[in-house]
C-alpha cells in the first residue's frame, strides 16, 4: 500500500554505544560526530535507539532495546517510569545517581566558574522512596479518556500523566492518586481544577486544590470528606496566596522537627520547605559543621525562608540576622524563633535581587554568612556580602550552573577561595542537583 501523502516514515533504528549521562539523565552517544541524546540509556551500554527529533547540533531519541546493559542498571520500581516525567533516573542504581550528580556539580564549577574545590565533600543521601513531601501535581479532565487525570507531566510533553500511584511521593498521597483523581472526577467543576499541591511535615499533610471557578456546596463537602477519611487538610485556592481557605474548621499545624537540635518549625501550605525532610536534617548538620558558628560570632542568613537554617545557627552563634524577600515567610520565621524560645534572632524583609540601600542590617560586620538562594542564584547580593567582611561563606544551591557562576565571582572578583563543595541527593531518581559550597576569604 502506498504511504499516505505528506507522512514521513521514521528513520531506521541505530545501534550506538553510550559514552556519558547528560545533566537531565539521558544517555549521550555520538553518531558521525553528532551528539545523540537517548532517553533510557546509561553510560557503557550498547543499545538500539530510535531517533525522534533531529536538530542542527544534536539528535534526540529513545531506547528500543538494551543490547549490553550497564552493571549499574536496575529495574525501575514505578510502573509509570518512562511515561511520567517526574523521575528520570529510576533505572540507575541510587549510588550511581548521586555519583553522577557529584560529577555534574564539579563539571559545572570547572566549566562555568573556572574553579575547583580544595576538598570534595562526600555526597549526602537519605531515603530513596516515599521521601517527597512537597509537590505540585497537574490535574486535567480528558474527554477522550472520560476521566480526570492527576499526576506529574508526561516526559517531554505538557500532558498530565495517568498515574495510579507514585513511588517517590509520601505514601499518604502517593498511594492515593487514583482516589484523588476519582474525587476530582465527581466534582461539578472537574474541568476547572488544574492543580493540586501537596505540602507535608512530620505532623500534618495539606492538599491545596487550585480552582478556577468556585466549587458548590456539594463539591466542598466531597473534598472535605476525602480529607477527613485520610487525615489530610484540604484547602481551596481561587486566586493568589491570600485566597487560601481551609475546609477543615480546625486544622492542626504543619510542622517538621530537627531532633538533634530540639527544634520544631511550623509552616503554611504554600510556604517553601525542603521536599526531603530526612536529607534536610543531614544538610543542616553539615552546614553547621562547615560554617562552624562560634558563641561570640554573628551570622547572616540570606534567603532565610521560615528559618530552616536560621534557628539551627542560633543554637550555636551569638546572634543571627535572617533576610528574606517574602514578608509572610519572615513572619513565620519570627514566630518559629519565638515558639522555640530563641531570642538571639532578627528577621527582616528585603528584596535581595534589588539594590540594598541603607538597610540597618548592612551597617555591621558578619564573620560568617549562609546563602540559600532560589534557582536564579545570588549574583546581585555578592558584592554586599564581601563588603560585610565575611571570612566564611556557605552557599547552599539548588542549581549547579548559578552556583558555578557565583563561585567564579567570589573567587576571581571578591577575594575568596573555594574550600569545599559536594552534592546532596534531595530529589532521588530525578536529575535535580542540590549542593553545598564553602568559601573562605584569602
């Protein structure tokens, strides 16, 4: 039968040897001198791959058959792996995952920042399954399927994956995705709920339902009943952060603990918190060891959030000054300090991406500074930090490229040395790289 006019047949599969792993978890091969990114392949493997996209400088494709598997290949636990875009590395052994992330960090520091740490920190890792306590899940009524889907996006598309369960979400939510989809499917506004956000601590779990139209009374009761049956707070959000309404008349606090420090931090459903509480505790312990605050030293904590580092630092230092751009987070940080009986902290609201003029907290010196910026990094505030006389800077990063850029500025423009750096596996089975770097003034 002749081929339909205008439709191209796919190119023939190609056999390739995988040389490396890309920053987003795809295998990297080279065909006739051109890079070929192969989803599902691992370094050292010989695979049969199908090209899916041809670009000027590289091609993209997927594995059809593993001809020679890597010894570090493992069977993915999740039945949706490969379709769901939430994870990209479940087929790689956890020890190899964190080693890869360490390599990504060090390569970025060298290539972008032109710096090499004097010491490489052993990578931090914790639990690999059911660890995730913070997530935004897409929701979509799909007419062709006749139902609502709830989950992460499909790999490489904007479509919501049809998930029955998720192995990296905490089981309270990860094992209830099908029930959650069924709940939304029964609402009168099922086509007007685009997102469900999960937020969870040691105590309490909250689901925030983004609604584009106000739910009716029957809808509200159905959502509230879902929460009561599972011990989950259910919130509605029809607009900005101030539009949050809890359907539980008496919701308990959302809180996580730092047991070795005797601290308990409360937060609201929309607040930024670390997704992996077990790794967060290891990260804080390492930060205290590296920064080493002394009883006679003041410490500046920039991008302090609800006080995740500020309160632990206050256990060791003379005084801690926290600075954060979100006024609501500053209020929660101050309340956390008061609730934990810490009175050597001050918190202020300031946009750290704009010029800082005549702020009182800039009029004194801080021997030690901690930075925990978002993905965009901390470039704008680096000159002010150097002017404060900081002898030691600890930089906690969620994106190696901006850490590397800022490391180059600190080393070549601000007179610091990169003493130590290492990766942290905050998001196992994903390509996300969290890291920590210590700088000292020359």
